[in-house]
């Protein structure tokens, strides 16, 4: 089926006819309770919506970038989207499982696209002892810390969740942890869920607890920094105030389980056992911007203001505004690199 209409203007008749054809196909093959996953740029195949909602989203926001194979809507390698098949199995599992690119995600996270490229088929039995030969020097030396993290996660990626599973242990952990974060599950409830899953599926390699799962995926990066805070939000124990024991504004103690008078700032071990009254979790901006440029999925979008924007004098994008242009003029070397 010709899908070139997906590149047309969203206000064109050809695009609207294409959307109508897509909806006909999707609802004939992959609907659940008269709803389908919305493939717009905002929903990204994660929300089920009624036909009129999906149609509106596709006209307003457009399709998610690169969604040319309608895998979430009934199109399979053996069947083209040019015709519908009402006998398509109505199993939610077959419709909702994402075809993740876990190896691509790892290479993005560690900027390993141009180094040590090798096929996944050639490394199904990739082991920890084999990682040394892929050190950055390429001469059999031990890999550096970042490379070691990469190969450790690569091993987890190649380890099946259970025998015959098409999902890896790593992809299971990443997706389940994503659900935990999006759903606001508590640590205890998450651990109880893992215990239940291990009981129901003893053959699967499911982590013992949420803490174990976090240890596995923490090397993907983008963590956060913990900064102690005054319970009344007067100050942060940061910078030259890192070692203060109480707030210099309101006088409240930094700790919940010990009086400030009994705290010896030189006793590192004692301090490590103290529990702060309040903690700020700080997500540094620069590493996140770096990751957006490193990722093959988002780097193109991060450069769109320079490479794809229509610069015709009309205000279509923040790059068209006077403040952006003034900044570019003030810092030409920065502005010169999209």
C-alpha cells in the first residue's frame, strides 16, 4: 500500500483520505472495545482511543516519526495494510507489545555507534569474559568504565527472559520499571508485584526486588542527585552549605533521627546513618540535553530548528522570535552549531 501520503501536509485532501484508510484498516484488524492505539506524535502508540479521537490527533499532531509499518494496528510481515482481515486474532498481547530496539538504545546511551560495531547474530553468546577484546583501544586491553557498563548491559540484553522468549531480561526490566514510574507505584507495592510474578512464572528470570531491578538498569544513566533540604524550604544543603547541620534561616535541624547538638560533623560514619528531614532530587539538565543529541531517535528532532524549519519570516517556531535571534547574534559560535 502506498503510504507516501503520510508525508503530505496534514491539511491536504490526500492526507485526510490516507488517515481514513488507515483508520478503516486499524479498526478492522486491531480494535479493542471499539478503540485502537493512537499513533500520533503525542500518544506514541501508548493510549487507546475512539475513532474520532484518533482521527483528530492524526490531523492535529500527525503520525509519530517513522511509523511506516503499522505493527500496532494489524500489519504484519505476512500481510500488507492494503487489505483488512477480520480474522486477525483479538489478543491484546499481540497488538500492544512494542518492537523495542534495546541494542540501539544501549548504543545511544553509551555513544557506541561508531565503535565496535558487530551484528547481534554474531554475539548471541556474548559473555563477560569476551568483553575485554572490545576495549576502546582494540588491543585486548580491559575496557574502560563506560565500556564495561555497556557490555554488562549488552549481556543482559542478550539473556532471554525465559527459554524461547522473544523478550530479554533487560527489556522486561526497563518496561516494567517505566510502568512503575508512570503509575506512581510505591517501592513496597512494586516489590510485592515482583514477588507475585516470580511465584506465577518461576521459569522467568525476574529480579528479586525493585532495588535489584534498579541496580540492573542504573547504568543506562540519567540518574539524579540527592540534595538535603530544609523542611520549610528555606535552603538547600548545597555548595558551601553542604556540611551545615541546621537551617541558617529558621534553625530547623537537618536530621530526623538525631539532635543537631549530638552530631559530630567529623564522624563520617555517623553522618551516613542519619536520616535527612527532606531531600530534593535534582535532575541535571546538561546530561539530558547531551542524551537527546546522542540518541539516533531524537537527534534529528533536536536539529530541526536548523535543518527542517521553514524560515520565511513568519513566526512558526521559537527560532523565529526576536529573543532567539538576539541570542544567536550575541553568541555566534554557539549558534553556528545546530
